C-alpha cells in the first residue's frame, strides 16, 4: 500500500507586483491641474463640471453645466477605463471638447488621479 503524501505547495509570488495607485500623488495632480477648472464638491461647476462622484456616472450628466456638443454626444460612463483613455488625450477623444489641457500622458499619473477621484466618492 502506498501512502499518499500530501504535497504542500508553497505559493511564492514571483510576478512583479504592480504598485498600488497613490492617492496622495493623485491629490497633488488634482490640486495643480484639474483643480484649476474642476471642483469636487457636489453642484459646484466652474470652468469644467463638478467632478463629484464622477466615477461611474454618465458623461455630460451634471445638471446646469453647459457641455460641448461633442461631450453631449459621448455615449459613455466614466468608468476607470474610460477616464484613463480620456485623460490620456482629452481632445483626441472628444473632438471639439473644451477641455484645453494637454492631458496626462503618464499612465501612472492617470492611475493616481483616478484613485484620488475614487477616494473622494
Ligand atoms: C483648463 C480647464 C480644465 C482642466 C485643467 C481640466 N479640465 Fe476636465 N473639463 C473641462 C471642461 C471645460 C470640461 C467640459 C468639456 C466639454 O463640455 O466638452 C471638462 C470635462 C471633464 C470631464 C467630463 C465630465 C462629465 O461630467 O462628463 C472629466 C471626467 C474631466 N474633465 C476630468 C478632468 C481631470 C481628472 C482633470 C485633471 C487631470 C481635468 N479634467 C482638467 C476643463 C478642464
């Protein structure tokens, strides 16, 4: 009779662990960039619409804000993925959008700002 020997498998993760997005770094980006045009407070529209609870909401849905026609035609929800694509190159994504800032070409910056926006919801 053979004895079944339990095999203990040690799970050692060797995959590079993606660093968690950095909320504090995201806040710094917000304060120096987005905050010039956006508020995170509900109902406070400035140059751009309030970004209160932006993650998950439909594009162009803040009451009382005059969106461009291009933004109004955007049939999207601001998922993290959609925000990531939009913030990489805002004017390319929404043709004619009035969001005249050059975007955040650095993927890490985008991850951080999205983490910060999410931390504010
Ligand atoms: C120079 C001013 C300006 C800056 C800086 C700016 N935005 Fe905007 N943003 C706008 C304007 C204006 C709109 C509305 C565009 C339209 O109607 O086409 C907008 C729209 C948006 C929207 C769509 C909102 C909605 O209700 O659908 C998101 C999301 C957004 N901005 C995020 C950001 C983030 C994040 C940053 C910083 C990384 C940023 N913006 C920086 C002016 C700005």
